[in-house]
């Protein structure tokens, strides 16, 4: 007996796409919908139930403050020869064109009792839960790990503790275009080995 409509779930998973803020419309994502995403995130699997995900949700003025900080700090700390005007604009646009930006944070438990890669895996699964929720609701989203994701300045801006680390940002908005087509994927047989005896 199937518990859910598997055909719809398969479609939801297989047609999930990264959709970028440049492709978003001005339509705002409701707080209720963001709450559904965050609720689904917290049901991801987690070794010893450490629940290593933390989310910082930027909306309204908070989102503008994030856009200003991320782009201006990038400009400030990047040596002139490395600075890219295009990257500066993209960093700003990513947040300004999104309806919501969620900072994805890894939070290690006090005893760091689980290997870090397992905790990162758990956080990634929580993000996938959010992304699949977006796929179900027809929302655009992508996980971006560029800009100042790994910089100390970002850690301070996000007010992260010593046992916390930013893994990137989840940018969300309504797509202004048709739902994107499939991206490239390796065939199943290229990534699978069946051991039968
Ligand atoms: C951990 C992680 C970090 C990512 N960082 C970036 C990024 O910095 N910039 C970007 O354009 N896409 C980023 N992506 C999105 C991937 O480019 C995207 O998932 C890939 O192209 C496959 O497309 P799909 O998500 O539509 O299947 C990231 C995805 C993951 C899982």
C-alpha cells in the first residue's frame, strides 16, 4: 500500500531546479509559506538527533541590510586586482531580487560528538527539504555559496558563535519565467554498481 501519491512526489523531486534571483518576479513569498519550508527542514535525518541546522531568515529591511552588507563588504575587502564589478552586482542583485534570503548555518553540538561531514550532510538534507517544498509550491530557489560565505566578516554579521559556520544562502522568490528544463545528469548506470553475488 502506497502512503502517498508517489507519481507526484517523483515529479516534485525530479523537476526540482535551481532558479536564480535574476529570474524572479516581484511577487512576495508569504511568511506562512516560509514557515512551511522551515517546518519541513527540521524533519531531515540527523545522527544522534543533534539537529545541526540553524537558519537566519532575512526579509524586508533585514534583507536590504543583508544585500548592502554583502555587496559593500565584498567591495571593501577585495583587493583591487581581484575585484569584479559583475560579481559585486550579482551579490547585490541576488538578495535584492529575492523575496527571502535564508542563511544556512551549521551548528555543532557542544561536544562535537558527530563527525563534521555527517553534520554538513544533515544540514544539506534540511536544505533539500526546503528546496523540494519550493518545487511543490512552484517557488524558485537556489543554494548559493559564493561571495563572503566563508569570511569572518560574514560570520560576525550573522552573529555566529564559535561552533557555527555559514554554508551559504538559500535565495527564494517566484519565478518570472516558465519552469526550467532538466539540467545535465549522469545516467543511473554510471553512478551505480549492483552487487548480486
Ligand atoms: C552546496 C551547494 C552550493 C551551491 N553553490 C552555488 C553557487 O555558489 N552558485 C551557483 O550558481 N549555484 C550554486 N549551486 C547550485 C548548483 O549550481 C545547481 O544545483 C546545479 O547547477 C544543478 O542544477 P539544479 O539544482 O537545477 O538541478 C549550489 C548547489 C549546492 C548543492
